[in-house]
């Protein structure tokens, strides 16, 4: 009986640990040119896609970001490149607009890669990306 209870508890603990790994919005680390970016709020993963807070990633990439309430779009300017992201393309959590990281980074000329082993996103801002990063 003791062995059965121990086995049941181990199974429950394993299920709980796995559920946490796949639940809701898991955070991920973001590196810009090899340096860990301190994003506030942190980047999240949802449905296999990474999202970053508009203002946090703009600051980390030395870009400017603003919100156009009338058109409900975020406008990110990096060097001479400007992109617009409609609110429907992002996620709003606690009043913060999170943009899809890969689409946003690549739109301004950066390389965006997923490192599965480190559970991290790596952004390279080298040519032709017009920003300094880090």
C-alpha cells in the first residue's frame, strides 16, 4: 500500500511539473548581440510564439515606440525603418501590448533565432540592422 501511495504521489508531482512547463504564458530570456536583455515586463511564450512588451523591447533595441490610439497600432522606429503593428497582431496583458518578437525584429532587419536548449531568443542586430542593441 505504501508503494502504491508513493507511486501515485510521484505521478502527480510529474504531471504538475509538466503542466507548469506548458501552462499559460511562460517567460523566456532574450539576448541581444549575446547580452541578456532586461525586459520589463519579461518576454512570454504563447502558442509557440514569443511576445515582448512594446516599450521594453524598444528600449532594449534603442528604438522608439509609440501607440496610435485612433488606428490601434503600435509604431516602432529603428534608425530609418518604421513598422506598424496592429493591436490584433499582438497580445494585451495587464494593459501592456506584447508584440510578436520574430516578426517585429525581422521587420527592422534583425536576425531572430530560438535557442531551444537555453529556452532563449537571440537577436542579432548586425548589418543591415541599424541599431546597437544590448
